[in-house]
């Protein structure tokens, strides 16, 4: 009887999941990519592959998850709740793991494969590592055999750990750090993590067992700073450890200096106090592979980053939340009045040319007009615990639904027609930035920019009207600068276009 070749990957749009799907396809497996957001799934490079099925399911909903797992031989569990905007991620993680354990049994799959973190529940684990351990214990407690891989720091282009390392070393020639800088870790290259995960399917000896996975080097974080500086061609950094500087305090510094927001920086920083070294290496016998050294892993990650070849990024994770008021319906349904600042120009250019330039906004290119204002807003956002501008973008010219774009999240990418962004900065309400492209005749295109805001209480209204005097010159300046970059003259505008919805107020 032919073996079932369909494998479910939960968390397929995340950092590890996106890379694992590609690896499984290369090995000839059929993949059912499972995620909460259909649009994010459809925009992934693997979505059009003939051996890929896309399935929508919520890890907290047993019914939808059971349906997504039906007919699969095995399932990878790569779900995590530790992302911006989520409080009490530990409780959500335990609830999701329980749902997965039960849904896997209902669907009759043969095994679960889970990637967690190194650590010992009997030790003084950080909340992050403790949660990863608890998830594994819950999954292992069900009737479906669990393969549990436990990794320390994962080094790869776009990983949160690598981005923290990169920004700290490149920006700080002198670092004042907590005592955790001396903690030992056994980092592993993301490519080796993927090889181990994918290899489990062909290694029956991994069924029902737990394995520590790590690279060949055991090194302190101070040592990793030195390795990075050497690979990047930088002078050796001066590191001054201070016992009084706690991981919690250091997380604020990490949040300010790196693109990683405080919601991620804090649990990651607190986890650095734990020694995370493999206690056994039996998986090396079951799945032989050449392990990259820390220096090789950093060099590869730097090379891919410099060439903008980042397949997945830490900021990919998390639910894509689409506001209900997005199409500016009636005010009671939206929960209040949707405020709008809209401006439009008609350009001597084709929609394709306009779109080409439009999709290169943000990141190193900036926002065309008032960049100092954008930078100030990004710095303020960082100071109050937000994402700031430093996240940049995954790729300099490619945008897909779910991508981070500075302090925005891409909600819609309709080629040559519409780009819609949701603000992830800290604001007293919800904010959208939308660009609409419309052909007006041969060589004539209308480009409309709409900034929309649903205020939260009185402070939201005050916030919007306090910034209203800045909106018009800033947004009109953006359109003018875009026209220059596009290379087409402005035939008319900027003007205020007609309202799209009956309840929008124009400012």
C-alpha cells in the first residue's frame, strides 16, 4: 500500500513554516499549508505549486483544525502566540497546543512534529522557554506520537535572534550588557533546522522521541558578538557586563536599538539568562547532515540579507487582522466615525509604471516626502514600545500580503490597482494608508492616497485633529515626489477626490 504523502504544516506563513514548506516540496511530499489568513497563504511563493493545498484553520478552533488535518499523514506544529499585540501568550499557547493534540487525534494522523526551545522545566526558565516546554508536554500527552525537536538560538536571514545580534553589533561599538552575555548557547543555522525537521519524515526512529538540536559550537553571547564583528569586517566590540543590569532592563535597550518590538524583545532577552546547550546529540546519527558553524551561519545570513534574499522574516508571524470598517461603511457598524485625509493626482504615466514605483515605498527608499517626520514618528513609537520604522521591508521591490513595511502591515496588494496598509504603530485608534491606481486613458493614470482613521475615544479624536495640519502638505508632497520618481508629469492635482463611503469625514 502506497504511503500517504500529504503533510500538514501549521504556521506555514511563519518564519520556519514558510521555509519548511519549500523543503518538503523539494523532497517530493504533498503539503497542506495551514494558516489563519487565506490572503497571506495565497501570496506565498509556494501557493501555486501543484503539490500544495491551502487550508484555513485557527489553532484555537478544534473543528476547523480537525478539518484541515483530515487525510494527512503527519503534521508540523509551528504555531506560536508570542507576537506584537498579544497578551498572555503563554495561556494562548497552552490552549492552542491542547486543541492541536485533540484535533490530531480526531483526524487520525500518524504523528506530530514540533519545534520548541531548549530548556528544563525544573530550572529557572524564562516565560518564553517555559511556554515552549509546556506546549511540548501537552502535545506529547495525547495519543498521537510526537517528535519534539528542541533548539537554542536560530541563526538565519530574517530571524529575530539574528536581527538582534546584527543591530547590536553594527550599531554599538561599546555595549553595556547584563550578566547573561556570559551565558552559553549552542546556536544552529536555520538551514540545519529545516533539514532536521524535513528529515524526520524519512527517519522512523524519530517517532515518539525528543531531540536536542544545535550546531557544532558552544559559545557565549559575548563570543557571538565577536564572531559577528569578525565576519562583518567590524572592529571587535567592547562589552562591559554589569550584574545590576537585568534582562528586563536590557530588553528596553534591545527594543530601542533593534527592529524587534518590546513584546518580542522582552521574552527573548529574559531567555538569554538560561544556558541552552544540547544534552544529547542522537539526532545526528538518525539524520546525518553537515552542521554549519556559528561563523558560517552568520556569514550566510549576512550574505542573503545584503542581497535582499530573505525567504521569510520574523515579522511574518502573527494574524493578519483586517478591520471591519475597512470599506468605510455606516458609522454605527464601524464603531464610530471614520476620519479621512484624501488626495489625488493625475499623471502622464501608465498604471504599471506608477505601481512599479509605489511598491518600492518604505525601507531604504523612505516615504518620498517629509522623511524626517516619518523618522521622528518612528522614534517616538519606539520610545513608547512600538515597532518603529526600523523593521524596514523584507524585499526592496516585492510586497505581499502580510509583509511588514516599516510600521505598517500590508493588507492588500492588487497589482496595478491598490496597495492597502494597516498601521502597527501605537496610535489611539486604527489607521489605514491606501493607494489607489486607476487608468484614465492611454498614458494617463490617477493616483489617490487615502489616510483613514477610526479614533478610540476622545484621545483618538484629539490625535487626529492635532495632526490634521500636517496631513495635507505631507501627503500632497508624497504624491508630488512619487510623480517625480515615476518620471511622469502631473496633469492635474493634487486635489481632494470624492469620498468612498457615506460616513467618512474629509479633513
